[in-house]
């Protein structure tokens, strides 16, 4: 499938961490309790908050999310387009955006593998 890659869908997925998202104290507590610059804690954060969001998407949409993120990682994108437009509850600034996205794609692929027989 030849389609232009855009980061809009990834930004939408990460909206769960955005301050503009619906006010939810429990979600905020989870977000600020994790170090987003530590791969293990970041994966735990994704498991807690992104995994349920990921499965709201259809099978095809999930695959497209993974393919889009993979496309941008392959071309060496800095992901400034996402992080500069997002105000998050993260206690710290994301120091390595590509590392953040590498952990994200690893988690999304794991979720997709785990959930592929469910849907």
C-alpha cells in the first residue's frame, strides 16, 4: 500500500498523555509516577494507559499505526512535530524522542501480537 506517512495518527494515540485530554486524576497520577526517560518505566506507562486505547482502534488502524511509526523511525525523523505540539503531564521533558518512539513501537507490536487472536 503506497500512502504518505503522517504523524497525525501517532499524535492522536498519544493524546492520552496530553493536558488537553479530559481531566482524570488517576490517569495524571499514573503519568507523573513514571520516568518517561527510563525504558522500563515508559513501557509500564504505555501498558497501563496506551494498551486499552490501542485496542479501541480496528485491526487495520492498529497495523497502520505501527507501519506509520516504523516509517518515521526508518527515515530518522526527530518527532519534533509531535512533541512540540503536545503539553503533557510528564514530570520530565522527553530527552530522546526517537528512543521514546522506539519503546512505543515495541509496545504496540507486542500488543498487536497479544491481541491478534482476540479480535
